């Protein structure tokens, strides 16, 4: 593989990890908003949406770790070629 391939794959995994996390947060806000609108007729609703943490979704953490490992592999590959 070319030395930039590891960096590109690592970047893609990090981007998808962030994208999944962002979609999950948007989903939480939309669900909270719908719940709030439905409760406006006379019920109660939570004042703040419950935001997911970074470790709740398996794929976010897996993609984050895989992306970091690919970055490290690319860095080790570049350092090995420099010697």
C-alpha cells in the first residue's frame, strides 16, 4: 500500500465516526422536540434532551479506534521509510 493510503482510510473512519455520532445527536433532539410538541397539550416534558454519550454507540467507538489505529499505522509506515 502507498503510505498515504493508511491516512486516507483513517480519515474516512474518523469522519464516519463523527457522522454517526452527529446523526445520533440530531435524532435525539428531533425525538425530544416531537415529544415536547406532543406534550404541549397539557402534559409535561423534559426541559433538556437526553444526549447520547460517546460510548453508547458501539460503531462510533469502533470507527474511532479503527481510524486512530490506521493513522498510527500510517505514521509508523512513514517513519520506517524515513530510516
